[in-house]
C-alpha cells in the first residue's frame, strides 16, 4: 500500500489505493475485523488439519501404502517441502495483489487438488498407488497450501491496531493446533475405518468452506481505516535485505524443528516405543494441539499488555530445551532398561505433551514481532520468509528422523530437539 501512495497527496493517494484494492466507498461494521480474523482462523485450521493431520495417520499410512519408515518420512517431508518452496512466492504475490485474491486462489486450488487425491491417490483393496504418485501429490498439496499463511497474516495485521495485533495474530495461530488437533483426533480413526479417500475428501471440504468464507467477508480495509493508519511505516530495507528479519526468521525455523518432530513422528513413537493404541495416540496428539492453542491465545494477550515479545520468545526457547531434555532422559532410561520401561508408560505421553506444548506456544508472538519489524508494506514477504524456514523443518525433520532412529534410536530424536531449541535461544537476544 505504501508503494502506491508514496509521493501523492492525501486525496489522490486514497483514490489510487481504493481503486487498487476495491475498497473505495465501501463501509464496514466496527466489528468486521473479527470476521476477517475468523476467516484467517478457518483458513489456517483447514490447512493445518492437512499438514498436521496427515502425519498423524502415519501408522495407518505406513500400512495402507506399504511404506517403510524411510519412505514414510520422504512422503511426509515432501508435504513440508512444497510449502517451503511456495511460501515466498505466495508472500510476494500477497504484498503485490492483496490477501483476498491470493487466499481465494490458493484455498480454491487446494480444495480441488485434495478432491482429486481422494479419487486417484487413495489405496483401495489390492490397488496401492505408486510411491512416486503419493510423494508428488503431497508435494503439490504443500505448494498450493502455502498460500494461506502470509495472506491471512497480512489481512490481520491490516485490520487490527497496535496493541491488539499480538492477541489477534495469536488467535490466528491457534488455528494451527486447532486444525492439527482435530486432524489428529479424527483422521487416524477415519483412515483406519474408511480409508484415505474419506480423509482427503474431508480435507477438501474444509478448504472449500474456507474459500467460501473468504469470498464472502475478506476485503481490504478502507484506506482511511484507523487500523491501517496505525500501522508502522516500513522500516528501511525490504525484508529480503534486512538481516534482522532473516535472523528472526531463522530462529523461528529452528524452534520449529522439535515441534515438527512431535507433529510428524510422535504417533510412531507412542505406538512403537510406548505401545499405545490408535485412540491413546490420537488423544495425546490432540492434547498437544489443545495446549498449544490455549497457550498461544494467552501469550498474545500477555505480550500485548507487557510489550515483552523478545523476552517471551527467549523464555519459550529455554523451557523447550528443558522439556525435551527431560523427555530424552525418560526415554533413555526406558531404552537402557532393555524395554522394561523403568519410567511408567503413562508418563511418556505426558512428557511428550508438555514438550509439544512448550515448543508450540510462541508462534503468534513471533510472527507479530516479525511483521512489526518488517513494516506495513512488507508483511506478506516477511511472514512468508519465516514460513519458508518453518516448512524447511517440515521437510527435513521427517527425512532425518528415520536416520536418527537407526543411529541413536528415540533418545537421539528428543535430544536433537533440545539442541535445536537451544540454538534458537541466542538469536532472540536481539533488540527487545
């Protein structure tokens, strides 16, 4: 928006901006920003149910598609790689063409693609789709779904004022554990009972519903809206040439490595190591997502009131280090006991839930800090850069975990998670 209005008088600037975004003469009710927030939550929840829910079916998927752990890791990793590759292009497109257009195109295409997967990429009877088709389908799913993050984040930053944005962005980020939790609770049992055609069909329906909501209510705010006027001006260099934006994005990505380990392979860990059945595994993963959702809302309100986003991010990093180190020690104790589980089995999912929640509580705060750092004209690009790092984790972690299991078993997986959280901590020591 700032690029459009630079060098123009107030009235002509408003006219140009209004024509560009289709908001000239449009009026909105005072509470319309909450509808925009609701659309952001719905869009992110729908895609989260896809990229977190499909990995939650890992045990059923491994059996249904006749995969070993390495093949399973590759398939799940390619879903994250697709998002990582597409995030930055989608973010640049959002800053150029607006969040409405990008979100409608991305959500609509995702719905169509998942519907095609339900028809063509689901195993049935003796017909097992080839590994290459499964991998390519999940890659394309990620490429299309990458449209959701930056576009919905930019819309929320535009509609909400400073002092509300941390809370609003944190609510949006609750959509990730909300969708992931529902996916973890529903999809494994659905895949086991009805097959993957129903799984992909349900996910297609959620994306289609989000598309309809975005078409109905998502618009650019009026150019004279106080929320837009209150946005900070761009801070100097564009995000891709701003080292502080790169540092923050890298720290966000690092802190996602242990989170992704929980989201992608926790079901396998609880099944293979702790001996839990599908229902108990799904309940544990749903508890992780529910706890993360609650903590994200609280953290947004807390940091809005106290203006302490950077210190809060450091606290989250430190607590995550301790939580994953404790999980490592508990699993190591069980491993060295020759499978006799010195640590009671019931404590393993509890420790996993604590570690998963601690490493998932910070997203809304981090994205708000990053968007503020980048400036109003570059929100889409900055958020997409961070999400590129995030989904690099979604690609690398599922690929790496099977090899870590071969070399160091489950204790090595959780120790590596603690190390990644520790590496992120000093990066948040930048300006508060």
